[in-house]
């Protein structure tokens, strides 16, 4: 049986200090992965002005998960490129949006399993429930909702592939790691995402996430 690959987590777009049901959103994200893979190596990308407060929080709250904190660069692309320099060859890299604390242990576990079985890149997707329009040359054309999929995180890659992808010149069309990987034709395999794996961008989103988390906890206890 082949030796399992080392696993790395890179957390992007984190906003430490956002409280979700008494816990920091960033802490929830990291803990989810650590509970699935206790030996996972964690890299957190943070704005320079947030690093001290996050480290103080970890100390005061006894959040002892080993991690490396990387100051954010001037674009998400360059931040992630810098983080990938710390990832060795022949590893599995999970790149997760630090504003998505409701990702399930099940999805993380299933994606790591599929990566160990030979997948090169896994992208969780959910169908769009709203109308989608494509704009080109000032014209608007509807896109079939059945053809429109919304990408979530975590997105998982073999480290050799994603490190090579981030050697490309920066392009504003790179919106997430999957789009960067596609730039060098890395085959992307979709996996079924989760409806409630929402991204928190506003205080209203935080309230919704809190309600969804309580419903999930209640369902597990019943």
C-alpha cells in the first residue's frame, strides 16, 4: 500500500475576530480540518495588521493548533503563491476560504480520500439557483442555469500541479485556485458541494451562518 501523502491546509481570505456562536470563524475553519487530519500542516494567510491580534487570540483561548502565518501580499494570487513556496513536492494541498466555517467534516474527509486514490484536482460545486447572464461587447445573454455551477472551497490539488500553476504570470481573470490551475490545463474534477457551505462577507451572513450551525448541531443531537 502506498505511503499516504503529507497534507497541507492553506487558509485564505480569513477575517479573524468574527464571532460565530462564541467561536472565532477562522478557528472553526482550521479545527474542522485538524479534526479530520490531526497531522495536517496549516498555513494561514492574514493581513499584516491582523497577525498580532490572531496570535494573541490563539494564546488567550488556548487554541494550540500548530500553524504558520503568512502576511498577505497585494493580491490573493500573490499571497497564495507565497504560501505555496512553503509546501513541498508530492503533497496534497487543501486551499480553503477562511470565511466558510460551515464546511462539513464529511466533505473534507471524502475529498482527501479521493485525492489519495488518484485525483489531481477536486473542486466542490453547487448548481446556481438564480438566473445567470453572460456579458460581452455590451450584450447580455442568458446562460442556462443547468450549465452554471458555483465553485466552493476547499479546493484540493497535488502540490506539484498547483505550485506549477502559480508560476504563471498574474492574470486578473484568475478568480480562485481552480481558475489558476485551469490556466495550465490541470484536469479539474467536480465534486458535489454543500448548499450551506456559505461564504461570510457581512454581519447578516454571520447571523445566517449562526442559525445554520445551530440547526446542524441540533440535528446531530436528535
